[in-house]
């Protein structure tokens, strides 16, 4: 069902003269006929696909930023970070699970604008 909805969305974008770059699994011939460009990833278990999809998307974003003249080493509006303490005592956790979660959360980096 999700795949058919995605194909329908691609057809809608191309019908409105939109340009589509698709990330597709090797051997997917149906999508090749609908889009301008296809980036192929290997067949893999469904749970692993997001990991395989993000790599070409990150590279695409990087190369687009470089071509636009953006400084990829010093991005604008990057959130400042600080170590923060989060109160977990209001949650329904007991014993060592609470202690473990508290230690984990107090060492977490919290993004602050």
C-alpha cells in the first residue's frame, strides 16, 4: 500500500512539471519510468533500508550545498549545545531502571537555541 501511494505521489509531482529524484531498490523498473533521476540502493531487509537510503541523501545534500556556495564546515543556525539535567522523578519508573535512566539522561546533550 505504501509503495503504491508513493508512486501516486510521484505521478502527481511529475504531472505538475516537478522534478523527482528517487531512491529506489536495484531492479525497480517501475519507478525508473516515472522519475528524472534514480539513485539505486541494494536489496536489503526492510529494517535496514533507512540506513542505506540516508547515505545517498546526505551526499546529495552535501553536494547541493557545495554547489550553492554554502560553507558545509560551518553551518548557519546550528543549535548551541549544553549539558542539561532532566528530572525523571515524575515518571513511573522504579529502582535500578530509574537510576539507569537518570544517569543516561543527565549525561545526554540537550540542544538549546
